């Protein structure tokens, strides 16, 4: 029996990849660099893009989009926060190896708090003590995404970034 051609799709075709702003692109680069020494199977930049894709306006009819996007972001942190992942032996040392200048407990706690919220959302709030999944909106998730980006940007800041900021400040208009 010969293969029959499928009818053409009705409506829109495949959605294009999400457009990341320059800060998100830089964060993706930093996340990939942080993960690189551990030979993890998936690049975090691709996972991050998947989270951005999942919450875009064209996908908001998906009733599970918050959990899916949260799971993607959680997976970026999972190798460094879960004891079940053995490919990253010393979790906190990974930030030191990367060259992070913000490795104090306050920053680690911020990442841990975001990670906990993402875990709660990824598991549909089944074990949550931190948030009410049933009332969590896309706007709430967008705020959590912004916090994820801010916290990750801070924790992945290197000494060279601080030198660049100083150089930029000093090269500015003295008035």
C-alpha cells in the first residue's frame, strides 16, 4: 500500500523560535558556560528558550504552560541543586569554578528560593508550601521569570564584568 499524502495543516504553521532580548542572550551564554564543564546532555540556553517559547502569547491556550515553562527553568538549576545529579559533585564549587563573584549565602538563598518556586510550579503545586498553584497566573509567572533572570544574572556575574562596569563608568561623561 503506497503512502498517502497527508492534507496540508489548517491554520498557522510551525511557530518561529522566540526572540530573546540582548540580556536574555547574554544570560543564555553564561548559563551554557556554567554548565559546560559538566557534560550535561542539554544546553541550558535551549531549555531557557523553551521556557520563553512556552509562555508566548500564541501558546497561552495551553492549560499547562506555566508548569511546562517552570519545569524548563527548574531543569537549568537542577544539576546544581539536586543531590540526585552526580555529574556535578560539589554543587557550590561549580559557581566558584565558573568565576562567580557573588557566592555568599544571601545569593545562594535567592537562587534556592526561585528554584523552590519553580519546583512547586513544575509539580503543579502538589507539595507546595510556598504558593497557591490554582491561583498562579501567567502574570505571576512572568514576574518569577524576571526574578529568575535577575538572580541568575547576579549569581553568574564574574570579576571581569565588574571591571567592565567600572571601565564603562569611568569612560562616561564626567558631568
